[in-house]
């Protein structure tokens, strides 16, 4: 069952991986979600990437999700002359509202512009201004009517468009920019599978995106969660775009539980998180966020620099391998590759190695019977799907079931099973490709396209054939089925059935 990886791999598309054949190769190596970074590129370019992913999915027969990552209010340095300006500790640096090209002055401090003109109104003396992913540190020493003045603490070369982080400043800038709104409309038109919201500071930021998606017909106005999608009658062409909130700001940690409760998934974006907060805290914050997501029964992704050295090297460092494995031990749904597949020299090798790490780690988890606490939200839920999922977990443990099969229209019931972190494949069968694409992100789930069965025994016979053809289990081994009766009904999961492969006596 080597093709049934439990922990999912997300690969960021870029120049090193954008072509159709490259995408097919990455799917073969184990990618199940492709991230499109809306910070780089054009709408036309994004459309071509999505078309390539959809075609690659069709040609390989493997459902995969497309995750659109909104840019958010990323602040950058304005234009800088030549090959940049070297900042030395102790130097004075100014930021002004006007859009200028920074250059070395004849006298006085160096003056930069930024993509956030109101920056000079919001940064206060004593607050840090971090440039170039935190490699250069400034401290604001003075506010003047037309500028702020900073002192260089840690120096380095600054070129055009380098990022600016303001970890001590509570910005009033909205979470969605004009470009984000344009990308949201594009994502809905393309029926994208997930949208990631950058620089989330509060639960209100998440509600703002969900409201816009509802206005565009991409989710209901009522506060429905993705895990509840199967619990209401919906038409077959129902469009539901789940929102993944990226945790990368100190303010998000202050409102963490509320953000998780509003979100359909969480991404731990360790890059900006490590700049905005003490880098020594990142590992602890990662554990805290993962535990909170488990408690709420919400999918969680770990991202940034997981196999960073493989951008230039054909092999990872031992520390990187341990980093990936430890995230899997903690029970994440997915691990993400960024520059490794977007611009790296070895995108396919990187995915292959990450798949091997995931397989070996999950095998150890199964053999050692390592488990996580049952999510509190499922223990308290009054929904039938949640109660059935808890029963399935006990049955799978008691009979040592090889596989779990679930028939689902919109995916809510399958998500409940996934969030119980059972280290066994969950084969999710659905007649709707969009449902299968969304399920491709979730831990343990292997999506399979299946026309609606005539009745439950038809479903069991067809899946029994599937098991034997794919050699997923041997005759006589137990598997568990979860479905609604009658099976053609929508929004109904009420049956758990134990079956032994090949036994129809």
C-alpha cells in the first residue's frame, strides 16, 4: 500500500515545477496538493497552472487539490538603486511616505520608501523594523511629520522589494488588499479547492474572507464548517471553498482558539512567524498550534523550510529529516514544500524523500500504537457523523482493520474520520470530483471517484474488488465501511459495517 500515504505533501508551483509533465511526475512521487502563491505572477499565469494541475490529475487518475495562497498586506521596501545598499550597524535610516528610489546620499541618512505609505504613521519609537526575512534589524528612534528615523542594529544588503516585518506594531491595514479581492474572484471562477489567508491577526479577518466567498456563491452565509458540509442537503454542483488561516503574526497567537474555530484549516507559516516572534519560540508555538487544532478537530499544515537545503542539494540534512518526522509524529495533516519545488534544482527528488519520511514515520506510529487524544469538539458534538466516527475508531482498534471505506457526497463525514488520526488508510469514495480534490489534503484519506452505487451491497462488492485488484489487503482481512442507508441519500451517514475481504457468505 505504498501509494496510500497518510500524511499529505503540498508542493508549491514555480518555474521548476510548472509544466504538465513535471506536475505529473510530482503526483507520481506523492504530491496531493499544489500551492499557487498569488504573491508572484499574473491571473493568466495562475489560470495556466490550474489547467496543468487539472490535466495532470485527469491523466494520472489521482485526485489532487489546488491551494490558492492570497498575498495579504505584505510590506516591502520600495525601489533601491543599483545592486542594493549595504546597511552597517549604527547607521541611521529613514522611511518616507513618497515613492522614491533609495540611493546613497551625499549627506544625511539613507531614505527608503515602502509599499505601505502609512507605515510612518504607525511605527513608534522603540519598535523593531525587520528587513529581508529578519536578516536586517532596525529600531525606530524618532517619528517626524514626514518620516520615521531608525538605527541599524543588525546590518546587511538591502535590494528592491525586500520584505518588511513589524513585529511590535499593530497595523491598521486590512487583511485583504485590492489584489487579494481580484484573486478571490478568480479563485471562485476557477472553482479552486482551498484558499489560504495570509497574515491573519484575528477571527474577524477570517470572517471577512468567508463573507466575500459567500457573496460570490462559494460557501453558504450561515456559519457552516467544512466538516459539517455533509450534514445538510446540497445540490450536486454545490461550491464550497474552505479557508486555511496562516498563523504568522504575534496577534494571531493571542486570538488562536477563535481563529481556529472560524477556520476550515490552519497553516503554520514558520517563515514570517520566526521573524515576527523570537525564533527560539517557533518549535514551541508549532506544538501549541497543532495541539489546539487537534482539540478543535481542524486540519493543520506545517510549512516553510522543511527540506530547505534541497533547493541546491540532492539530499537533505539530518535535522530537516527529523523536522519533517516530528511534525508527522505530532499528527499534522500535511507538510508543505515551498522553494524546494518552486525554484529548487531537485523538486521530484525532494518530494520522493519527503514521501519516504512520511511512510516510515507513519509505519512506526502504527506499529508502536501511538495515538492522539480524541478532539474535544468531537466528544461534545451532537452530530451523528461525529458519534459514528468515534465508534469506528474503537472498532478499527479492536479488530485491527486494514482499511476504512467511506461513501460521501460532500466530504464532511470523511473529515471526521480523518481528524481521529487513525494510522490506517481511509478510502473515500464519492461521485463528485470537487469533493475528492478537497479530501486530498486530509490525513489518511485516499480519494476514489465512484459512480453512485445502487445499494449498500453494491458498494461493498465494488470496493472489495478494488481492494483485491490493488492488493491493499489479503482475503479474510477485516475492513470497515461507513455510509448512509439508503446509500443514495445525501447528508446522511448512519451505518458502520465490518467486512472481511472476499467473504460474501
